[in-house]
C-alpha cells in the first residue's frame, strides 16, 4: 500500500479525489504543515465467514430478557 501525504494548507484536493486515491489502495495522511492530522485507509472486507460460539460465556442474557418493559420506560416517568 502506498502512502501519500496531503497538506491541507497547500492542497486543493476535494473529498471525491481523496476517496479515489483511497479506493485505488493508497493510504492518505492528511497534514496541516508538518503536523499529521488523520490517516485515511481503504476498508478491506474480511472473507472469513462468521462463526457463532467462538467466545462462549462472554455474552450473557438476563432471565427477564424477553419480558415486557415497565410502563415507566415508555412514558418517561422517573
């Protein structure tokens, strides 16, 4: 992945051009003079299928999960 620096003080790059650079696989570092402000990188989707049950015990559901909520919840009474 190539890294390109864009100085916001000197460049007249617009958002569309910036995103085109990223879609081409470039990492773009936005700077203000010599100070880096942000890094924009392409999103790489994961091809691995999601699998349930990889972390047993991490998520817990309370016994009353599917019980109706109290009336105070709906009307906003403290």
